[in-house]
């Protein structure tokens, strides 16, 4: 089993510790234990498109229902395993904990240069989830011939100016999803192995399959938020509470059904020969994101401020889900979906 993760005192917190640090430690411990269980075969996490994609989504949802931050890290590791398999990279070895660091917000990013000894990466990568618990990562970087994906071994340099990956202090002082430990990381001459060709990360069918896997995590987070409402309804009969339970159950049933249908479609066409993977991912993510928003609203209206003030687990689930589901880009993603539906993939660009 993986030993406890040594984390700097100030990780995820502006006061050098406190609840944010505890959240990081808790998520890191659950993440590494989950990966160890997958490696040992005691937890199954099938690759997408292999006939058991529904089981993959189920395990992601279950981890998310327990701890959404741990699920964010688990999803990244499983996504890395799938990407390496799809793009013929070296397989993940026992004792390795992977992330996928592919966010590219405005501003400076990573550059990749090829020298006599191979590729090296330099620059700042933002939103590196599992910065202190991942031993390896797949990262996107801009090379002379375009954007590429690289495998790297993570590690903090011994001196500030030395080679390696150094989390940048103060870049992850989050409240929601604090435990995902997602600061910016400064790369200094980090050796890197290319995985696939230029733009291969985005062009592969599995990119969209992975996007549905993220929605499975959101769904698990919504189930966690709903727990306090269902518990209240079990304890006493009240027509208004029951109405909220009915509304939440309807939405969770819808999201679960859509995820199972998506898994079946992925298994029927894993290589996306029909060209529908992008459309499916946009639909599923939009639907599950809407369900999450509605569950948050119904549960909040039914239970009031009490659980948010006195139930730490519920308050964390609400806050984490509100942040994580914002990986869905609202009207921007709906516009992309509408363009595909109305004009097809070529005309909607």
C-alpha cells in the first residue's frame, strides 16, 4: 500500500493548515488507496469501450459519492491509463499514480523543445490536480510543430532554480474542491516522453469517452448531496419534503439512465466510426450538469441552512460539487451542442 503523502504545511490553505490541508490529505489518501486496489484487482475499473464501460462509470460515481475530490484524482489516473492504452504509450506500473494535466486557460503555458537528449518541458501548467500525490502525469505542451501530449515523472526540485516540477505557492487557495490539490506547477527542463503525435490527445475517440467519465463523477457528487434530504424524509413524513425527494429522485434516475445508455453506445462503437462521440459527450455532460444544479437547488430549499452549518460532510459535498460541475462551460458548451445538432460537425465549427 502507498504510504501517507508528505504535504507541505501550506498546501491548499492561506493559513498554513486547517480544513483545506485536511481535505488534501484525505483525498490523497483515498486516491492512492483506490489506485492500489485497482492495481491489485480488488476494484475493477475497465477501459472504456471494452464492453464494460458502465462498470467504469459506476466505480467513478461510487468514489465521487464518498469524496468528490478523491474522485477527481481517481478519474485523472484512470483517464491516463486509458490514454496510454489508446495512444500506445508505456503502461502504468504498480506504485504509480497518474494525473492528466491538460488545462490550457489564457496565459503562459508549457513549451516543449527537442534537444540531443530528447524532449524537455518548460513553463507554467495551471490546475494540476494531485500535484503532491501524483508520481507521473500526462501533460499538454506546445512544440514547434503544434500541441502535443507528454508523459512526465513529477517531482519537486531540490533547489528553486533546479530542474523538475515545482508547485507554485498560493495558486490553489480554493474552498470548493480544495482537496483536489490543483495548484499551478512550474516546469524547469523536465524530461518528457511524447505520447502520440501532434493533437493526438484531442483527436482520439477516447477524449469524448473520458468526458462522459467526468460526468459520472458529477453524478456521484449529486447523489452525495441528496443524501441529507433522503435521510430527513425517512425520519418524518412531510408532503413538502416528499415532493422535493420525488423531484431529486426523478433527476438522479434520469442522469443514471443517460450514463448507462452512453456506456452502451461507447461499447458498441469504441472507435467512434459513426462520428457521434463528441455529440454524445456534450449531451451527457449538459444533462448531468443540469441535474446537479437542480439537485443542489432542491436539497437546499428542502433542508435550509442547518445541514450546511452543522453537517461538515454535506457542506463539503455541496461546495465541491458546485465547483467541479463548472467544468461544464454552460452556454458555451450548449452552443457547441446546438451547432452540432443543427449543422453537423463541419458546418458548426
